[in-house]
């Protein structure tokens, strides 16, 4: 069975103040619950600053990955000393061995995810994708670099708006009502965060993965 595996670690975790470490843990645990609506997944934290997710639907895995980054940026408690963010490696592939713990499980998806995470520092990116299909990897390589650059520039406000908008594909009117602002303000913030481009990127990824999983319907 082909699944998605996300391996991530918090950027600059050693510089996070002690009083904010509990907030970081709460943030990750909250998103573990909130993002189940995108696709069911299991999540484990390890080493204090790293996490791994096993996602049932590989076509939904990228949206989960981007929302994790948006949620971290938005919930940063001490913005003057740098925004929270994570290096995230998404691997798509077979899962040959499932242990009681995700982090001790194994298979193609786990191996892809782990190897890509090791290369992220050299790439100066905070997200990478590896699949069993070379044509998918080649197409996503450049667009992923552009999207990563966009995400690095998000403010807390932009990331929060993206999080609400993408998580459940909530209409802008509903987002505005939820946070007590105007629809025009929601449009302006989402536009400045390049939300239309982010959506196109997610949709293209979804199409590529779905077509390779179901080649007869492509």
C-alpha cells in the first residue's frame, strides 16, 4: 500500500526559549487533531524537536505538510526572535513494515522521507518531496522551491489566514466571520500570501499523485 510519510524537524529549535517549549509541543499536538479533516494520519514526536507522520492518502500529504508549516508560523509566541518553522521531507511510496511505533517502521516511503530530510540543509530549502516516479519528482522540483520561498516570507497573520482557508477549504466569507474581519481583508491577506498559487501547487501535486496511483483513469 502506497502512503505518505512526513519527517520534520523544527528550525532553530535550540534557540527556542525554555518557557516556549511547552507551547511548541501544544502547537504540534493541536495540529495533530485539527488536520485529521484533511486526511487521517498518525503522528509521533521524538528528540524533542522532530516529528513523523504516516498519512493514509498520499495525494493529501502535501496539503498536510504545508498546513503544518503554516500552523507553526502562525502560532509563534515570540515573533521578535524569529518565526517557528520546520524542515519537512515528504516521501511517497510503499510501507513494507509497520511497527507499533511510526519512527521504527520501514519501507520505501520512510526511506525517501528520511533521505530527503538529510539533504534539505544543503538545498537551503525547508520542504522536499520524493516519490517513486521520476517524472513527478522532476516536475515538482522547481515549483516546490518557489513555494518554499513564498512560505518563508509569510507573516503570522498570513500563515493563520492560509491555515484557516486551506484546512477545510472554507469560503472567504466564513473565514471573515470566524475571525471577525471583512471579506475584503481576508482577500487582501490571502492574496499577499500568494494563496491562489499555493492552491494551484497543491492541486497539481494531487493530480500527479492520483494519476500515478490510478493510471487507468488518468
